[in-house]
C-alpha cells in the first residue's frame, strides 16, 4: 500500500511544479467577480502564497488525472452561483460544477487546465420532512451525512456506498447502490431541483410540472452539462429498524467463481426486492465475495438465501444485524458511527482507472467469466490491484421503469460490472494497456452499454454507450438551455446534433 505521506509529497510537489503558470484572462475574471460582488471565497491559481488553492485541488479523489483550474470559487447562495457562471462565460472559461470531486476522470475540475470550478461545498444543508417523506438536500452534501441524518429519522435513500461522494454528482447521473432493487436508482427518486442555468437564470422548481424536458434530462444526465444544480428534493423511504448485512466468501479460483456467477444468473432475478447484493473479487487479498443488505431480520434472510447457499457453495457465511446506516458501512474504514465522522469522512486519494459493463439476461457466460478471471491474473502480475464488483439489477425496481421514462436509460439488464484498477502514482502504463485490451475483448460477452457515473475518457462511442436511444433528445435539451456550451468538457452533452466520437 502506498503511504499517505508519499501521496501528499508527490501531490504537493506536482502542484508547485505547475501552479506558477498563468491562465489567459485570469485578471479579467478576477475583476469581474469583484465588480459583481461575489460574496463567497475565491482561490486563484496565480495566488502562490495562498495554500487554499492547493487544499481545493487536494480534495480531488483520483490522483491519476490532475488539472489546474484558473480558480476555485465557493458560492454561498444561488446568486453567487449565477455571478460565477456569468463571469466565466463572459471570459470564455469553461464552467465546471464540483460537488464531491469523485469523478474518475477528474471532470469535477474539467478536462484541461484553466477551467472555472464552482465548488458547492457550502451547499450542504439537509432538511427532512417526515410527513411528505421528502428531503431537501444541498448538492454539496456528502452521502455519509445524508445517510446519517436519514437513518436517525427512520428513513433511507438509494444511492452509492462511499460516504465522501457528493450527492449532486451521483444522484444526477443515476446513482446505483444497495437499495436500488427496492427503490430504484437515486435519479428515480429525484422529485424537484434548484438549478442555475447557463445565462445565470435561477430556476427554483425544475420539476416535471414546470420544466418537464429539463427535469427529464436531470434524472440521469444532470451532471453532464445542463446547469449547476444547487439543491435536490428527494423521495425518501421508511425502512425497518432491523437490517441484516450478509458477507459470503468463496475460494479464489476459476471454478468457484464460475459457480458463483452461474448461481446468481439463475437465482438472482428471483431474489426478494428487499435484498440488494454486490459480488466480485479484490486484490490484494485474493478475495471472492457476495455481500448485501436485507431490509429485515437475519432469520428471514437465511430462508431467502438457503437455495443460493446450497448451489453457490461459499466457504464462509456471515450475517450481522443492525440499523441501515451501520449495514451500509459495515466494512468501511471510515469512522462513520458518529455525526462528526459522517460529516467529515476521511478522503484517501487514489490513482485508479475505471470501466463499467452492463450485462444482459441471462448473465455473464462461462467464457466471459474466464476472460474476466484471466484479466485479474494478468493485472496481479503487473503489480496493480483491483476491486472488481457487479451490482445486481435483475428483479428490482430499476428494471420496472421504462427506458425512456428518464435520461437514465439502463433498464432491463442483469447487472453492472465495474472494473476499477488501482495504479502506482508513477508508471502503471502496462496495467492501463491491459485494461484497454481487456475491455475490447470483454465487450463480446456484455451489452454495449456503460454507466455514465463511472466516466471513462477512453470509452469509444461514449454518447451512445452512456445514453443509448436518449442521446438525441439530450442534445436537443442541451441546445435549448446551454446553446453556447458554457458547461463543457470532454464528455459533457454537446449542443450540436452530431453524436460522433
């Protein structure tokens, strides 16, 4: 494992090596923000004596891809967001929203140097309405504190597992996690939003009634360049007080892993919707596993999984009961059992490359499993790590929703396989090359679709893989609300009708 001290040294040295470059138009942007009386804080790239810029940059999750914005601005209200957008647009700086900094290609700071990053860290209020079963959440809030507050109130929300992820990015791009078989994707549970548009207009109710087309786009492509969403109104769900966490481990060999996949392919779609599972492998450790949460007590889950256990033959079976919050973070290294831990989860930057593959019914074939296993063995020999995991969609609420209902199109599928490969801070090219070659081969055994929240700069035909038949409509909506592409980066929705590349 790379030491955190080494990461910090490498990162800071890289910053100071490049930070003294000046972005053209920086002073004009600075003057614009002063004249319009921007109230929040601004951290410019050229302020070498100010370590705040370094701290802002250091909040990026993926050290594999680091760029240097002209400035990080931290608005305190929607008017500030509007001012920042207008100043950025008037001085031709691409405007980027950052809610958590967890983009796997670091698009939360743009796709090149000298973007203007509107950091939403101050938009972190959470208000829960038990009667309406809704929560109004600032888009800069983190999943950890959202889950913590909801759990105290007896509610839950379907989304990802990492507590330091910003809610704005993950919810607007879909948001898969351990409750989606019961309640659908995060974006399926978005009922309203506040958004600041490319011309600076503040829209307080971007919902199905008032902005039908924009709201449709926000649910699945809302993090792809339609505006800066500052607040989300979410449908939340009552859950039982007792939730069971399951952790099955398997022998790390091809036959055992094949049997695990075969059993999930046959039985998975029949699992109760209260059960959500992930399954996969990790190295270091050479661990194969099936993990999940069940909205109910252990004795009920044991009955549900009896047939699965008999057929998949795990070498170890573990259950533990608790509340939903503790079940979600059962194996996390973060100190999540306190409010302070939930508010400020430890962010450990990593160097990683991610790809995703949706698998159709009836599931991944034996040949596909062999290809996946061979790739894992090859990556290990190159000295890189992996945490390959599949998230079960089949038999769940996600697949009950029509593909055209929202911009999130990935419905009717069996599961989503994620292949994050961890890399050393220097080198790693052999692992990246192996990942690219593997992806080309592995597509033979999967659908053509990929998950837009697990962004991949090298993905071919990305517009159709992420948005499939919805891409043309998304382009029309982009043209309507951001015709000059104020919000732009390599894989934002374009405003032209061309969908090539």
